[in-house]
C-alpha cells in the first residue's frame, strides 16, 4: 500500500507543478483568449490536486503538497511556448502515471476519480496545444 501512496503522491507533485507553471505562463501572456484557456486549465489542475489528495487519504495515506521540481525548475528565462510545453509534458506524465495505477487493486474505490483526472488532462493537453498553433 505504501508504494501505491508514494506513486499517487508523485502524481500529486506533478499536478502541483502544473499549477505553478501555468501561473508563470499566465504572466507571459497578454492575450485574453490565451489567458482564459490558461486559467481554465489551471483550475482543472487545482481541482485535480484536491481530488488526488482525497484519493490518497481514502487509501490510507498522507498527501504531500510539494510541487515536483522536475516540471517547475526554471533555469533560464522561458517563453510562453516553453511554459506551455512544460505543462503539456507534465500533463502527459500524469496521464501515463495514472494509467499505470488504474489497475491497482488498492485503488478500486478511487478508480473513477483517477480516470476523470486522466481525461481532464487529455482534454487540457488539446486545449493548450491549440494555443501554440
């Protein structure tokens, strides 16, 4: 069970990273349409953080609310495209991470919530992709 909780906490860390990078992307954009998409995706990610924290509690773990450095580390000045690309990368990582967890017997009671998070990210990846076209 501890392994499943650790994996869920990794997904939660990546989710928090999405929120942070989306905030940076918002600061890099001055187009109203882009800002609305970014805010919508950030709201989804924030909601996902709450859902994941609750799922971790349901399976008997403690959520850790620490953003992943993997997706939030900023070593150089970044462009809007860099920030949105990083968010999409984190979202794909979350989709894959949840995909590996869905068949875990310990997560049967939260499987639908995890599936919803996965689907939200699939939709949001498309939304963010439309900003860069």
